[in-house]
């Protein structure tokens, strides 16, 4: 807790759980993971956002010098998280594929990895703006929005002040300085009524939560962020954050 206090989190918060890295959303407790995944223990549900599989291959096809091993890296990370939590249900919050042809480019070995990862689990693929149409070979259900126990899971956050919503799309990231060094990390962001996840994909970047794109979502309500570290997740108060 000392390190959390040092980063500027102001306890107590109505949307911080008993553990500093938990998020309370509309009375329901979620555990954050340094990978960027979210776990809902009560429902044995793992949530991930914005895998952006095959982003590297798409960039290479446009002449950008990016390695094309991001899909494998992202799937390995996902498999590790699945082993850690052993969920009964998985929800992927859209933009699982970087573009509409990414699924066709996916090597057979990676398709098989996806199949093995999802074996014996209830899996929901939410459509995103990058992948509005998902391939038929995916195992699990495909839907634009998913409702579980009063919470709505979707890709893009709805405009305006909303409640009971879990979304992705914006790739939130946060920046602060400590001891003269600048730190910028992907993060979770929540005001206790809605929650936006960081992008899980290896090549998926991040948009600073102080960007105006977040204003319509949280506005005057304020918010806190949970910044991803290498081994831990750190809650940070908004007042500590810096613009890019």
C-alpha cells in the first residue's frame, strides 16, 4: 500500500476494492492484471480488449518496418493469463483482429492456438470497428453487445454519461513523473460507473486519458486509473497525471 500511496491514490475511494488493484464497478469487484486483462471472480469471467491480431503483418504489407510476430506474442500472453485465472467464460471486447482480412492472414498454427486456448470455455467475441465481421471458424458466440448480470460489455463506449458499462476501443494510457523520471503506461480507467480497459495487443498503443476523447465519458465525475506495471497494477489519482 505504501507504493500505491506514493503514486498518489487518495483512499478511500468508492471504486477501489479492498486490494488496491481491484476496481469496484456498480458494486461488482474486478481484479486487474498487469497483462491488461480484467477478471471478474464472481462470474469466473476474464475480459480482454483490443487484441489487434495481425497488426504487424498489416503494417509490413504497407511497407512499415515492424516485426510481424505480434500475434504470437499476444496469444502467448493470453494463454498465460488463462492459465493464471482458469476462467469459465472469456469476453473479448472487439478489435480482436486488426482489420477485416486479418483472420484470413492468421497462420494455421495461430488458429490452432486460439482453438486450444478457448477449449472447454464459454467465449464471446464482441465485434469492433476494426473487425465488424468476424470469421466463421472462430469458436464461441459473436455479438455486438453482451449483457451479464446487469453489466453491458461493448467495444466502443457509448457517448455521454453512462453506467454499468465495460468497454475498450480507446486504448487508455497514463503518464506521470516520479523522482524526475517520466513514466507512461497502459491503464484501466473508471469512475465507478463505467470502465474502459487498456489494449491487450502487443502492438496496440495507448491514448492519454487526459485527451479530450475521454471528456464525454467521465467529464465532471472524475476518474482514477490503474497503471500497468511489469508485475503489479498501480492505482493512481487523476490529479497526479500529466498530458503527453
